[in-house]
C-alpha cells in the first residue's frame, strides 16, 4: 500500500490505483505557529481565512518537513490533475489500554494472521500505533482473498483479537456525523464566493447603491439558508 522515498519525508499510498495519494510528513514548530496566529490577529482573520481555504499553506508556514516516522502533521495530495491537498493530524493508539495483557516481545504477533497489517503497524515494546484517518478509515486490510478469509478466519476471531482489531481498525461501520445547522451555515458563509460577495457589497454600500445592495443581500441570505 505504501512506497516510501529515500529521505522518508514522502511516500505514495495506493500506488497505481484510482485513490492514489502522495503523503508528506511535517513537524509543527511552536514559534512558527505562534507567528502565524499573531499574523492572523493583526490581519483581522484574513490570513486565517486563507489558511482555511488552503490547508497546505498553514502546514508549509507553521511546520517543517521531517520523516514520516517523526511527523505530527501529514499533508496528503491527490495525484490527479487537480492536485488537491488535505491536512491530517497524527494521533496515537495505545494497546496497553486493552483489558487483557499483550506481549511486548517483538517476535510474538499481536494477531494470529502473521501477514496482518496490524502486526506490522503496531510498535513494540511501546504497544502503540501512530496513524491518521482518511475517508473514515485509519487502517485497512485489503490483501486477503476470499479463500484467505474463509481459511484463516472461518472459525471466527477470539475475544482478544476482536478487541485488538476494534481498537486499531475501528468498528466495522462507517459513521457519518450529522453536523449542526450553525456549523453548516458558517462553512457556507466562509466559501470564497460569499466572502467576495461581502467585499463587493461593502464597496457598493459605500458608493450609495443601497437598493441594489439590499436586494443582493436578501438573495445571498436565501441562497445560504437553502444550501
């Protein structure tokens, strides 16, 4: 699933597939981050708005490149003609929180399937996993054929393996969060089109085009609410 570059800063996920992604590792620097926040305050939020539209600018400004193993921020880039960026925070899962004891011996697998991604991803003896979540997925085992699944897991999983997979891979479901109306309205208002509309309306109002500006405001509010 992953092909790393020599310096360890960059890798390719799902190479050759439709959902191919380039992955870049970054480490946040507190001084840079503080300077970004001060700049955002001095510009009355204009810089922060640009970072909201372009998450890669925030990463390039507040972080420095580093190997993926040391990164706390990941920048994903699609390999199609659009080259869209996504910013993801790295988080840790600690298997020591499980109810049953787990061996810290690197030679002993966590799950019975020796070729499982889980055995490769979990670091020992720390018993932790560093990962990001993309499209509701943080770890996917897609290398097993139907024969492998029936042959290896035909009798089911033990309770211990169920707990490990539930913690590492997440529940076997895709939960879509229903965002509150106020959050949807804020995201809609922060759309570049509506920000440009606000700037234009301010200019028209200052020039005395009151009736035209009010009509545009009413249509804009109706459009945002309907969206």
